[in-house]
C-alpha cells in the first residue's frame, strides 16, 4: 500500500460500535493512508459502559465528545457524528474521513462525503452490514488489523537461545498441494483479480500492479490481502498459479522496481 501522507483525515469514532482494545492499532493503520488532523470519539461518557475508554484515548490523543442519550433505544451519538462530519466537510480543512463503526446508519453519510469529493475509509468489525462497506472508498476489518499486530508481538516475544539449546533439525514434510486454511484464496477473489488485470492491461496483456490494486479496491472496498492470509497484495497474487509477474526497472528511481502482472494464456 502506497502511503498517502498528503491526505488530511478526520477520524470520527462511534464509541458504542468500536472496540477500545484495538484503538491504537486502528490509528496506526489510519496513518498508512494519511495524517489524522481531526480525531474525535462520540458517546455518552456518563454511561458505565464507556468507562474503559479513558486510557486508550489518552494514549492516542483523541478528543471525546459528550452526547447524552436523550431517549432510551435511540442512538443520538450517530446524529452528533453526522452533524460534526458535515461541519468539518464545509470547513475545507480535510481531504478525507475515517469512520470507525460497525453501524450501517453511517451509510448515507459515507455516500454524501464521497459525493463532495472526499476520500472515505471505513473501519469496522466483520459484522458490519454490506451497505456501509460498499459506501466507502476503502473498508478495513478491525479483526484483521488486530490479528496482524498480535502476530508481530508474538514473534518478538519468542525467547533467544544459544546454539547448544537448539533442537536438532527435523526433516521437513513434503509440501502439500492444499494451502493452509488461512491462505486459501476463494474462487471469487481470483476471478476479481483476473478480471481487473484484463480491464487494466495493455495490448500485450501486461498490467501495472498499482493500477490493478486501485481498480480492485473500487470494485470491492473491503478487499485486503490480509483477509486471505497474505501480508501484501504482491504475495497473494504470486500465490495464484494462473497469474505471472514481471519485475521491471523503474527509470525514475535508482534500484526501484515496477511490478507488472498478466493472466497466463
């Protein structure tokens, strides 16, 4: 994923529909797409259900916005977020929005912001309804973000031991033709990628990987290689036997490479 530091982002979080334990990981992921210049989280902070948010908010410098629940069963937090989002939009101070919620009530907001030329990134759990997902330019599952960070921490926590205590090498088992469950690529995803290659490719059949990735995100906003067990899109595509890759020199950068892909005939 190419970093887009030029994007100024407003981060709006629905405290009633976002996991506080993964807030730091979410903010780190947002930094990949731009610079968060506005960071607000909405909820009724007099409610005992939200008492655990204090430490994560202090660690990430996010401003809590108080919104009382005036009527039982009605979510006034959503209305406060939507009103603030429109105020921020008309201020002209940002280039995009990050909406952190698993609530489909923000579907119309995401659509309206995109109509105004804003980039909209959604962050929610896998239970998020599809209408909100497809209303965003890009949608990322919080479980995937948190899972990547846990794997990294687990590897870093492994104890270092001397050569004398290393176990004797064990003969590796023969590679199985069947990929592990975490790395299985659904057929519809393979079709999505191969179709995108055909759409972007030139007369010779080769397509620039960056262009293919952008088109896939437009067609399916919640697409992410990590959803299928691969850290990057390059690794996922390399695992698909029907696609070949070509690394070419980038004339604009020393030692740089451009990746082109095409469907095998």
